[in-house]
C-alpha cells in the first residue's frame, strides 16, 4: 500500500513539474533542486541520527522561502517543495524504521500530512492556472 501511495505522489509531482514546464518554461531551476536536496538530507539526518529538527529547519526554511519568493509560479513551486519535503520525510522514516523497528518516530504521520498539504496546494495551483496562460504573459 505504501508503494502505491508513493507512486501516486511521484506521479502527481511529475504532473506539477510538467505543468510548470508549460507555464514557466523549465522543469525547475537550480535553486529548487538544491532546496529539495537540502530538505531531504536534513530530514534523513534529523530522523535517523536524532539531530535537532529546529537546527536543521533553518537552512531548509530559508531555501524554501527563497525558492518561492523568486518563483514565477509561486503556488506551484510551493506545492512541489512541500511534496518533496513529505516524500523526504517518508524516506527518512523508512530508513529509521529499518534500522530500529521500534523507532518511536512520528515521521510517517508527518510525511502523510505534508504530502496531503502539497497535494491540496498543487490542485489549487493547477486549477488557478487552468486557462493555459503562461505566468510571463500576465
């Protein structure tokens, strides 16, 4: 069941990226990819190594805010960022649970919440740009 959920999430993220390509003209920019990577790495380190999430959240939030502030499709890029954060937290939880099945982490529940939030934001972003106009032409 978890693999079906993960496949659906990846498919939705791909659909958002495809829509971003239509609207903005690129799949993503380099800063988004860096922000996604930093987010996933921070989640894995925080969940597996039990490092303070507060300390790790500062660079993640700073990069996330920078990505959204510079974006031409703010809601769409925010939804992609939240979806990636949810998938990263799910991966971090699976790693932690494979190391210690009695992990005590609530990362799986956080991942589902982030993915649900990213999905809702993504649906709103897709709906709000359904007229097929590019953001540049507005």
